[in-house]
C-alpha cells in the first residue's frame, strides 16, 4: 500500500507539471465560435471545417487515428428544418487515441456541432431564425476542454496506467446522434472502457451554484475516489446522482458504462445568437478542467469502475 501511495504521489507531481493553458482555451473557443463558422450546423461546410480543425489538433498532439476513415467516423443524421423539409446530412465523429498499452481506456468526449443559423435542434431559436448562433459555451467550451486535456495527457513525460480515447461528437444537437452511433459502432470494444467523461457547456460558471458533476451515482467507485479529494483545492461544485441527461454521456450510460458529465448550467444566451466567446469565463473553465483531471487521476488505481444504474425504476 505504501508503494502504491508513493507511486501516485510521484505520478501526480509529474502530471501536474503540465498546466492547463488559458490561452489555448481561448484560441480554440474563438476559432470555433467565430461568425465565419456560422454556428457549425450539422451538414454545413463550417461543421466540416470544425471537424478538420479538431483532427488537425489531434494529429499535432500525436494521437492515433481511431475512426473508420483516419480520425473520422462518418454517419448520417436527420436534420429537422423550420421552413424547408427535413433532410439527411453527412456528419462525423472525430476520434483520437492515446495508447498506453493498458487494459482499460477512459473516454473523454464533447460535441462540436451547434445549431447553425437557428435552423437545427432548438425550439428556443424560432425567433432568431436566420441569425448565426455561435455556440461559444455550447459547445466550443467542451471541445476546448477536450483538446487541452488531450494536450496534457499526450505531452507529459509519463505513461498513465490507462489509455485515452478522445471523441469529438457530431450531431449532438439533433438528439445525441454521434455518440449513439459510436456506441453502436465502436472503434474500440466497449468492454475495454473504464468510464466516460463528458463536457458540455462548461464555459459559463455560476459561482452561486458551482459546476455540476452529473452521473456521480453511476459507479460506487466515483464516491470512493471523491471522498479522497481535497475538495477545498477545487472550484465550487456539486454532484448529481443520475447518469442520464441531455448530452452524450447518456449514450454510454445506456450501455452500462459509468459516466460523469460536467456542466455549468443554463443561462439567458443558451441556444441564442448571443452565446459568444467574450462571455466565457476562461479562468473558471481552467479550474473545471483541473477538477476533471482529479477525477481522472483518482480513477487510475481502480481495477474496475463498476456500473450502477441510477434509474429509479430499476
């Protein structure tokens, strides 16, 4: 036990030598939520441009392509339209792998699509049809977090006792289409997944509430590792027991995989044209990622993260 403690202490010291960089978060969010990206609606050339941006970052970091076409896993998604008939659009997940030759893999995910010019995926956009919805918080903030964690775990000088699968999901706004496609067509056996961490809207921290950690009840091991955290070190947060929720972790939860979903809550700019990059709280976003890293590191000693259903009917 003493040897394990020393290993974890040294591991944490080395890992923390790599710091979350606010400038990187800003660069990613400002790029993805620029007006030129026109809200990254599924099937648009700007959505494709966003996927290429993520794949380029994965390649730069040395992540192994684990899609079905390089980094890409292509699929079709139905887009509901307000004025013109529904249409089927091409979409893709972007998937990169850090192979530490371990038996277990942690999935880290976020979605990169948004609702375009108010034409996709939200009844809130009805009064702003035809106006660009930049989606800085939803979900450029999650993708920025995903890319920064990919940088941390790919560029540190140690080999973690888990592998990492980074997935940028497409077509989340249309009903978790990309994540559901992945879990039904996995490019890595689902049985190898230790647990899944999802980030969706983590850029608008509310100090009155704190960041929510949804899915806390989906594994008893989450409770065990949380007890050992020095909670005073981290940003204000609270836990939510339920594994399901309105984002991509639900697809994994429905496959009996433990999940955690980090989310800073709704705000008046949600699914509105006013969800812009200058409103993101970048320092709090950094601290949220540090909290996520504590959960990731804390899960390393567990041989298995046991799934527990949070459905009240079960």
